[in-house]
C-alpha cells in the first residue's frame, strides 16, 4: 500500500500570492500524562492546501456524489522539508484503502477472519429479514383490505343516498298520512334502515374473518423480524467490541491504546474512521511533525448542517475525546528554542528583540517555518501583521502590527522615511573613515538571489549614514543609520570597495567564510511616531556583542 507524501505544489500553484498567516481553529485536548493543553492549528495556509484538494475532488464525479469529510495534514520531515498527507472518512468509493491516501487505523487484520464470519451471519440474517418482509400474505392482505374498503365505501354512499330518500319520504308521510297508515309507512322506513345496517355489519364481519388470519401471519413475521434485528444488533455490537479492542491508536510519545481503552464508557459508531485520527496516527507512527490540519465536507450531504466546501472542526462524539491522547508527546515546533523578548507592546503593535539566526517571517509556502511571525501568531488569537523585516542573521528590534490600519500607517512611515533606525555592527577589519554618507544604488539579480550588488544603472537609491564608535585589535565598531530600507543594504555598503570596503564580521555572503557563529549586525534602536497617539516612540535594546 502506497501512502504518498504529497508536495505542497500538488495542491497549490507555485505563483499564488503569499497570504497573511492566521489561525481559524485549534484541534486541541489535554495531554493525559502532563495535563497540558495541546493545540494543533488550522491555518489559512492549511485551508489553501485543502482548497486545492477540493479542486481535485471536483474533477471527479464520484467524489462529488459521495458526501463525506476529507482532511489534509501539513507535516515536516526530520530534515525540515514540508509535505502534505490527505485522508477521507469511512470508505472512498466503497474502499477503505486507496493509493495516495492515509491508511485506516491498524488492527483490522487481527479480526479479519472473525469479521468475515460475522459479516456472513449478518448477511444470512439480512436475507431472512427480506424473505419475512416479502411473504405473499402481506400483498394479499393489502389487496383484500383495499377491496373491502372500496366495497364498504360504495355501500356507505348507497346507504347515505337511501337515508336521504327515507328522510324525504318521512317528511311527506307526516304531511299526507295519519293514523295506522302513517305508522305502517314509518315502520317500513325503519325496517329498511335496519336491513342496511345488517348488510354493513355482515360485510365488516366477512372482512375480519378473511383478513384476520393473514394479519396473524404478518404479525408473526414481524415478531420474527424484530427478533432477527435484535440478534443482528447484538452480533454487530460484539464484532464492534472485538474490533475496538484490536484497533489501536498511537500518539507522539509512541504510546498505543485500543479504542476500547480510550472509550471505556462506550464507543460511538464510526470512531477512528474520521480524518483527524487517521492523519495524526499516521504522522506519529512515521516520524512526521504535524504543523497544521484542515478538515472539510465535500459532495452531496444528507445531513442538513454539512455544506460542501465548508471547513469543520473535530466532531464532538468521536474525534474530540481522542485529541488529547493523539497529540500527546507532540510539540508545535515554534514553541521550541529560545523565547522572544518583547520590548514594547500595546493594543495596536508589538516590538520584539529578534535573535540572530531566526527568520522575521516564514519562507514562501513554509508558513509554519520557525520565525518571529510564526511564534507570535500562535500566541495571539487575533490578527498579526508584519511591518518590516530583518535579515535572518541580523538581531534587533522588529515591529509587528495587530490590525490592518496600524500596519498601513507604519508602512507609510517606513516608506516616507519617518522611521529612524540605528544599527550597531563590528567590521572584520580597520577603516580609516570615521563618519560619512554611503550612497550606492543596489540591485538584486533575480538569477543570483539573495545577493545584492551595486549597480548604477539598474540599482535603487540606497543611503546610509555611518559613525565609527571605536576600534579594538583588528576590528571596527560602527553605528549605521540607514535612510533607505533596501535588502542587505548595510551589509553591501560595508563590504563594497565603494563603501567602507570591509565586510561586517560573520557575513558569509559578502565577506570571508569565517567560523563566526553569527553576523555581527544588530538593530539597536528605532524611533517613530506612534500611529495612534502620534507620541514619539524611542525603542532601544542592548547590543549582544
């Protein structure tokens, strides 16, 4: 059986624009061992992947007709590469195992013989129920009952007509006759009425005499059917119990428990057949790190609250009780490593001291890649948006906005050069320049990204003020104040011979391939008017070198 680890590009076009990464739902539960609440997100990126799967399903008529839940799980391999697993609930086109989809929960092979025998018994019971349902007495009873009812209805109409005629005669007799003649005439009318009543009673008695034996046979058959259905239910329950004892789920601690152990109070029908348990069990048993999951309904629905293309969370009866166990031993990758130092925060924005080596934002299509943004978005339930970026190897102050208006205002401040940025760096040599302005236009060759070069024809204007702070040994400490915000601006202005001609220490891209453990460049200070209060904010951090 082949379970394909799909590439992200199998579901989304490589040229789609990057979207803000937000979380719309958490698959969560308490770890039985630690009591910690574990939360696996459904992110906007996971939803984009899921919508790609929807598009694939829409191209197959069978999937559109067969309504069910589908799911995707974004996972990371041990080497950090991200892949996608996909799963369906129950059966897909009558099959439990389908190439390319996650396999069912293991254990079925242990009860396969018992299941085959039990299914045979259930089929025999089914056929017997069908035979009892189709006994000829049922149709005979239906036909005769209909005939009698029609005859009784005809008789009823006739008697109603006769009754009306008798009433007219009675009125006439009362006006034209008297004495003995009147009594005789009225007596004849009463006799006619009694005779019609006798005819009606005889017909009903005849109906009962003919239909009652048939009804008794039908009743006996129905009792047998109820007995067989009860027997079928007991046999099915016994099989389910044995299957649930054999079916086992594994979590990220490597612990395995049967469904029976996980649901000691009783197992709802279909438990373990949903997408989420299948996806998480497969990830746990194949050394895959879950990053985000999304489940959705596709196809026709006989259930009123299910809409094709809509996303749904863990079902309350079957999946939610399993989440704590399934996620046990799992840690969201961004919760590892060092904690971010928050140097300023209010209701509109947040400023952190980014460590060297940590991305500002994830790479394209790698929204759960460890970064300042990824760590913070999992701490804040609301929106969080980037304003600017620092190179991965650069440490220092990074600003993020908590709403779109604040983000827009800060963007404008950066573009209009109303934000003053002060960096501190150590150069890997001595310079004879003490202060000044570096004006070197920068251009990034698309074929040699991320390298930037000085290009006087295609480059964008790039201005940097610098001030030497001191010298020690063969190194120079410099303060940089970039007036523009080009990619790698300070690194190129330091390294290029038309600038300072000395690379920043630890710069493996523009300097020597030394053994330094970081780039010695730090965003030390930032000054800007608060977009809501207009009060000048001057944020500072200590230089870590």
